[in-house]
C-alpha cells in the first residue's frame, strides 16, 4: 500500500479522494484514531509509504469541556501515526492550524513565530505538532486556517443555511485571518507526492494558505453575495458586523490569526490558495448538486 489517509469523512479527505485516488481512506468505520495503540499497530501492519493525517478534533468550543477527547485525537493519534511512520521509514503529512498562535500580532505569522494557543483546541494541535516534529524525521506539518468546502460542516455552509431565512446575519468583524479552500489544500498535498522518492517540498513546518486577509464578517459578505449571484439564495441578506464581545463563546479566539503564506509552497507548480477562487468552486459545486436534485 502506498498512501493511507486518516479521517476519511472530513472535508479535506473528501477532496483527497479526487487528488490522491490511489490512497486508502480510513474513517471511523475502519478504526478509531483516538485508540493510539491500535492505530499504530494497524499502520505498521499496512506498511504504507506515506500517511496523511486529515483527522482532527475541530470543535473549538466543545474542546473546552472535552479536553481529554481533544487530546486523544489531536495529540495521541498524530503521535501514533508518527511512530508508525518512523518504524516504516514512511513520510507523514500532518495538518495543523492557525490557532497555535494567540493573535496578538499585527503582521502575519511566519512559520518560526512563537506559538501561544489560547484554548484547549489550539493547545492540543500545538502538542500534536510537537509530537510529529519530535518523533518522525520525514514529516510535513501544514498549518492552515479557516478551512471551508462544499463538503462537511464549516463556516461557509453555516452562513448559507442561516441566510436562507433572509434575515440579517450578525457576524464577528474584529477577527482577521485567511480562509482556505479544502480543495486547494488537497491539491497541495497531492503535489507534494508524499509517497515518492523525490519530495517536492523539504520536510518541515509550512503555512498552507493565501489570498487576501479577511474578517469573518467580510468572508460572510462575500459568501452571500456570490451565492445569490449563482441562484443558491433568493437574495443576499444584510450582514451586520459585530464584535467578539457581542458573541461570547466558551473558547477564546485569536483576534489576528493571519498566517504568512510559505514562499516554497507558492513556488510549487499547480498550487494556489486564492480563497475567492476556492469559494467560486465550492459554491458552483453546491449549485450543481442543487440542480441535480431539482425535479
């Protein structure tokens, strides 16, 4: 077996089905990734040349009350995958997050910027990075941010669902970041050729995102405007800017979680992280699906 993808049911894995079709995809029905001992044993038995860890505990608020579960999925599972990869001399692709930073900066975070997560989710993802970095020499840690897609549960789809009522949307405007289309991330992972003999990107920690900096409010405005233009919404509702203080949540969010895109990734042929292009692709896919089910 050449490549195994962990987290078969997530939005990234759904795109990897198209970009890395030869891979074997392991979801909950195959194995509970939170069982680190079983995961390591199964990976060693399968003996892939590369492992792509697209599994994660991403419920940022719920993680505050479920720290053990978040730790098992975001730390113990990547550590198990890293141990298996080291034993097999395989490569490991591990996806991480902008939430490893506290958002106190006012310029984009470089790969070597000091980390300081604000909550359980960010802390568990940072610990997962450290485990992968320490255990497995042949690794790519791909930090990304604000991932959206036509698949799964994400901000874009939540906005579309709420916008169907036509009522105004109240969206936080004082948190800044870079949205990332999961399809672009999947295309990057395929371009790495992780199971190949000549990696297209040096091993290490990279920032896989790009495009213009946006607030959640600005992103939502773009979503509803384009969705209305494509006929997914009867009309674009008003999007009202609010502050973080107006939308209290169990977990603190970084106010400025803007990642500086890695130049080495930008130089790879066939990769892009223009989220406006990704938004058009995601909305077009939803529009096509809606047409397919309309009598």
